C-alpha cells in the first residue's frame, strides 16, 4: 500500500462533469489499495471572476482581503469533490489550508509554506478516507488566510507529500508529461519517462512551463518523487526524481527555449572594478530582470564590452537606461536587438560526457546559425540566436543529440 | 463612544453597488464616533447557486461538506466589504467564523453558537478598525466548519454583540422596523418605536417574520439591545428591549396572524388519563408540528372532545392519522377544516390591564366573526377563525386597540 498525493488544477476541475471524472480517477487509485490525498485548485475561471469583482470595488484591493476572497475558490472545489467521491461510495473529507495548518509567512498573495501539521490527515487516511485539501492557500501565525500565488497548488501538493512522507506526488495537468522539447516546434519530441529535479528546474525556468518552479524546488529539497501526468488521458507521465548513480544517463535530456529575449550591449566601457554594478544597478533599480550576462575584454584591453539579455517587454526601457549609463561612464556606445531567442540543452549527463558544448556549436554552425551569446552551467548550455533560427535550431539540436530515439534516454 | 454591531443581510449586499452603499452606512456610524463591527450574509443568490451546484454532484450532499461549500458565500462578502471600506478611507479587517472562534456544536447546517472569543476583534476596534465578520458560520471543537442555518447571520450578530458587550445590535433588513401589524392587510399599521423581547418573540413566531426567532431569544438571554432598521431608507427602526417598569405600556403592541392553519377535531373520545398523548403521539411521530391544542369535556362528561391545529400542508396526512386513532380509541368521529387562520394580539401590557380578552372577543363579535378556538398565554391571546375573516379581523382589532394612534404606544 502506497501513500499518494494527487493534484488537479483548475482546468481538471472546471465543471461538474470534470469534478466527477476526477472523483473516478481518485477512487481508482484508492481501489488499487493506495491511501490518497487530493489537492485541488479553484474551478477554472473562478479566481479571475473573484478578482474582477474585487477590482470593481477597489482597484488596489488590500492583499490580506484579496486572499480572504480568492481562497474561497478552492474551498468550493474541495467540498464538491468530496461530495462527488461520497456519491460513488468513496469516503472523503475536505480541508481548507487553515484546517490542516498549512502554516505560511505573512506575504499575502505570494506566501511561502513553513510547516504543515499532517496529524489530522493521517488519522483520516488510517480510517480509510480520501482527504481532499484546498491548494494554493494557508494561514499565517496570526491565523490570517494567505495564498501562495498563481500555480501555488503544485506547491501545496508537494508540501503535503513531504509532510506525510508520501511515496509519490502526482501532478495532473493538461499535458501527459515532460517532453524532450516543445512538440509544436519539433513533432518528433518524445515524452521522457524520467527526468532529474535539476534538469526539470532548468527546463521549467527556460520556458517548458509544466510545473511551478517552486514546487519542483520543494520536491527536490524534501525528497518527494514527483510525477507529471495528464488529467484527460491515461499514461504513466514523467517521473521527476533524483539522479541515481547507477543510471546510464543520456548526454542531454531536453531542449528548452525562450522566445522573448532582447539583447543589450554597451561597448568600450573604461574597465575598472565595479563597472558591472554601475551598468546593471540602474537596470535592476528599474525592476527589470536581467537573464544572461556576458563580459569581454575589448581589443584595446583598457576598455570592456558588456552584454546582457532582458525580457522583450523591458527592452525599450532598458535601452534608455543603458544609454544614460554609457554617457556617464564615458563608454563608446549602447545598442541592442529585441529579436533574439534563447535555446538551451539540458542534461545531467553533461557532467560525465565531455565535448557536449562543441557538439552543440558544431550542429548549429552546420546549419549556418550564428551564435550571439553563450552561457553555461553545470547541466545546461544556452545560446542566444536570432529569432528566425528558433525552430531550425531546436530541431537541429533535437536530432544532433538523438532525442527522438528511446535509446538516448 | 458606543460599540455597535451592525448586520446586513443578503439583499443588502446583493451587488457591488449595494456593498458600496453598506460601506457608506458603516463609515457614517464610525464617523459619528462609534466602534463598529459588521456582520454580513452571502450576496443574495450565492447560497442557492452553491446549493444547486452541490445537488448536481450529489443529491444528498454530506452536511459537513455542504457547510464547507456554502460558508464561502459570506467569506466573499466580508472581503469585498472590507475592500469597499478601505476604498473610502475607513480601515477595516475581515474575519471568517473560524477566525474569530465562533465555536458551535457539530450539528452541521443548524449548529448552535456556544462561545465567541472577542479578543482579536477588540484589539482591532481599539486600533480604530471596523471589523467585518462572516455571519451564519462557525467552527466546532474539531475545527470543522459549521453553519447556523438560514437566517443565522442575525444570530451571529447578536452573539458578537453579547461577546463584545456591545451597546446595540442593529439588524438592517428590507423593512424599516416592526409594525403593529402587516401593512399589506391594514394600511394604518404603524411602526413601533420599541417593543419588548417577549412581544417580539410572540410576533415573530406568529408570522411577522422580521427577525430569526433564535436571534431574538439570544439577544434577550444576553441582554443585547436589538434594533431593526432598513438598509435602504433612513430611520430609527424599532428597538427591541427589556420591559422597563417605568414604561407606561400600551395594552397591546401588535397583531400577528398566520394564514396557513388547519383545524382537526376528534369527538367523543372516552376520557381517561393519557388520552392526549394517545391522540398526539402518532401525529408527532409523523413529524407533524402541532400548534394550538384545546380540550373540552363533552356534554356527557365521560368522553372528551379534542381539537388542535397543524400547518395546512400537513392537514391531509394528519386527518388520516387521526381517523385511525379515532377507531382504535373508540371515539365517535374525527373531522377537520383546512380553511382556518389564526389572529393574535400581543402585548406585555396585558399583564397589568384586565379585560383585554373580553375586549378582543367583543370587537370580533361586533363584526360577526365566529371564533373557533381560543388560546392564551401571559402576553398573547390567539383565536382561530375562518380564513375569510382574516383581513376584517386584523383591521377590527387594530382599531379596537387604537394601534394606529401614536398615543397608544
């Protein structure tokens, strides 16, 4: 007998019929002899409806009161799902975040979970009940209702699984697993049977938005095996797990990409200690997030060239700031390009395989794709290229690393 | 500076505009120097919407889960009203029933309040905030969400007022006070400036449904002055208070009536101890509520005639049962009439004024109204008459006791 935490998002519980379908899935898991805890989101559309209502009344809704308001969405779902389970002969009991003491800090609308008291849930499980918990919400030390921010139900599920020492945390979503890359770009993209937490983190932050990053971090930190699978189709999904020493790793696991990059460069900056801060300080003061950063010594060696990327929406604002900085630092020029994309290969296999980077660059170059910037980490290599090369670049790398064949996994 | 608890029902908070109007009323009370606690219901229609959703899923919705579901209705309102108050510069903070520890028994959907912890509310009031509390809901000893049953927000307001030792509990409703009788029957009906708890209880249970009876009982028990007033019009409403010795009481305060009476009679029952139970036991076993009961010794003195009233909807069922009983007891006959109404005069002034009953009977007889049954209590006299006399009877008594003139009050 295993203890499983299942999480169903807003689309999966978006109507009475879908709630009934979820109840059948939950019951099936219980009938197979498992203890089951279910974490659910608000029915799709509900949260937005409540937010719209609040904005009619007060455009700057108080964060504390917003949390009181929108946490009702999940509370409706837990009651309805429990009733649907009871209807088909499956004993069930619902709990709000507050009722199972999902203790968070007091950062309303983006609170972080600090502790969960699993005692009451454990007692229900032992009594043979399915326990249905409201995702996305908790309470702070004062007993005020908090929410974890959009997508926070994933985090709730993982935190529940950690607190209960569950055997597996299953995240049901509208995709049937994690793919080697986006199938809309590369039709040969293949579902991965497993992926490591570290790879998943790199994939998620790079644009393969299957799971909330925080949930994956949480799962990694608390050793909770995580499985992504489809609410609507049968299948095993993708298991996100720890790297096993014995595992014969593929060189790389997947190809992530990000369409909305803009590149900014400041040329001929007199080089002295602290210049990076002088350039990036004003950008971050303007609340613009900087992604990749590359610095080169210029030909004359007394000046430096400095390049970084931002989200395309921030491009104009960032360029204006950079031009002011260029003047005050006596740099030669500030310029940029907002038609860039980032492509990354991700894989823990890189650690044990040499020459991955050169294999990547060779593949891109063989297709005439010019690389603008390069950035590497232990399990990831990213390149910035012109946006016209996005599809070609992804497909080229997918083939170069044989991601379409099962053997590579 | 006074501490006031205000309660607004579902119609009063039924739209964004109405919530904003309530916020203005609350702010006005605070601007006059009062500390204000507001208890609100779900926006009108919400509770029924949620119940319909539940019934789609499970016709016999588990009471525990139903309470989890429908308690979200008030939670939405408290958040929206708090935001509306903040919007107009009035600091406010919302609390669910659980958050202010409105402790109830575990009778889901009809729980009774056992205790309220006013400490947190008190601290907010001292900090200058308006406190907005969800009506109708509480938590039991296990931390499960409970609801008090329809209209329970009145009870919440009175219980909050009692716990906080408030100076007044104001119930805002769609009528502007308690009237001497229903103005739709007698256009000369007049709003009472004050009425005693006992009178109010008799009026409410007799069909003048302004307030939930339980709330009035609660207010009486905990010495909370209660005021009924209109959400939509200005005015002082009606103060429900204790009888003051110095008060010059009118003979009677109001005329209540009940349209839906049916009368049942069993004639010629052999009289012996326990016969009343033998007659009424089977009726109450069938879950039929009996209202008035009258027993007469029949002419021959060895048998008795027994008459009682039930709600018109229960008439046929009750008559069937009574006919069976008549046979088994060897009574002469069981018969009935489901076209009856009850008219009552209510007033604590009866205690100190003799001859009220005869004045009532005289007034009715002068209009040719035949009285079928009579029942009296310390502050109420009720008669059952044919339904065709309802309007005439009410108007006749309203005039006979000069209820249209201010002087009578």
